[in-house]
């Protein structure tokens, strides 16, 4: 490499560890400093990963380290101001999802980056996971045919560490987001749909609800935990489900095409095809189960191979995204996530939360 990018991380919560560890695997980059308003968090992150500099003031980090790239891993309410400051300092910026709390802020941030000639991307890590990459290859090779419908499912556990933190603290930053729990997670639903529903403003209909029985008597009761989204484009439709009650907490997408149906499982890291039977009716019903079993064995052994090569790790998608983003900087090519897709997802989220607010506000009047 003719240039080693200097990387800074602002926000030293749990997701920052993933960013730092993936950056440190790359020969083209080095983390030169970390920053957090709580200096102890920054110091601990620096100690864990052997980083020499840590700060509690972002302006000081920018001035002293002069990074080429800033990763913003703070709560989303601060994304716009931090990213604007980084761009003004001449940095390229990786922003964790959700990009900003509103579509208006997304438009402002992308416009500022483009005006200043800086690269900008968003943390759509599952978009670059092995099953998503394999699915995209099938689409390019016309194995799926023309997309007709997309289904995206994301399961969430409120009993997990982050879920407990949200429900255990009425001042948690998630409760201040327009879309609350959904806003922090439905990027994972929408970024699997957006490349197949190419319309700028598709028709969206949603249904959201609070399924939890327990009531706490404060703002936490206003957090819906089940969401269904129906999207109609000019040539492709989509259905997205967010659930914090369905078990197991699956994470998958299905692409229905004119030739085959593909199922990408982001938990098992598998991609399988459902194909039109070519044999007479009795055999046509008998053999697909064996074919599906064969595909799952193939995918299982493929994952074993990745594990043996030390290539089967949790943040595979993040690694691919960061690597692609840095390549776009070093070679001045388009960033891995098109700005148009970030903008369209931002608009979709605003529309979903507008409808959600109309649906559930009557049930919140008891507070």
C-alpha cells in the first residue's frame, strides 16, 4: 500500500469494539485515536486494542490526530453534528446505523459530503454478509430471474443485554428516537429490500403494536415492539417483519423471482434455492426435500471451510463493508452503499414512523 489510512473512532460503546477489531485486520489502515464523552470508556477501549491516544473532546482528536477517516459509533442523535465536523476537518466518514434521526438530516449530511468531496457510508453490515453477497451473485447470473417479491425478517430479543438496557432505563437514548426501538434496527430490514424495489417513493403501508403486557407507567410504554411493513413498487413488492416475540429470533430474507426462490439465512449463514419441479407430480413432491437437505449440507460444509480458514467470524459483513469503503477512498471509486439508497431508506423510515405515530398515539393517552 502506498498509503496507510489514519482512522479515528468516536463513541466507545459495544459496537466500537467491532469496528476497531475489523480495522486492525486491514493492512491499509491504522486506528490512531478513540474518543468518548466519558473519558474512562475511551481509555478502556484504547487499552483493550493497544491504541496510544484517547480523547473526550472530538475537536481535539480531529486537530491532533488529523485522521483520514472517522467512524461514528455514537447514539444517532449526535451523528449529524459529528459527521459534519469530521467532513469540515477533511475526513471521510463511516456512520453507524441509523444514519440520522430524520430524512431531512440525511439529505443535509449527504449534501455536505458531496459538496466537500468526502466519501460517506452507512453501517449496513448485513448487506455485505456472505449470504447477501452470494444472493447478489445469483441475481447477476439470472438464476433467480426477474424479482417479483422480497421478504425481510428481523428478530430481536428484548431479554438480551441491549433490550434489557432499553427497558430498564426510561432515559435511554432509544426512547428519544422518532421510531424508538424500530429506528435503531429496521435498517437491517430495509437495506435488503431497497436494491430490488427501485422506486423513489413506493407505496408503504404499516402495522405496528405494543405486544408487551407489562406496563411501567412512563415513556417506555410508548415503545412498540412488533412491526409489519408492506411496500409496493412499480414492478416489485416487499414485506418486512420486525418481531421481538417470535422465537427463535430469526434473521433472513427471501427473494421470489420468475425462475427460482432464494432463501438467505443470516444466522446460519446459508443460501438455498427452491426450484420448480421438473419431474412428474409424485416424484416432483418427493425429491425437493432431499434436494433441500443436500443444499443445507453443502452450505454447512462451506461454513466449516470458512471456519478452518479463520474466515467465519461474527462481523464478516462489517469487515467487507469497511474494506470496500477504504478501497473507495484509496482508489477514488464510488462508496459501497450508494447515497441514493441511503436517502431512499431515510425517506422510508420517516414514512413508516409517521404512520406508526398515527396508529398508536391513541393507545398512549393513558400515560
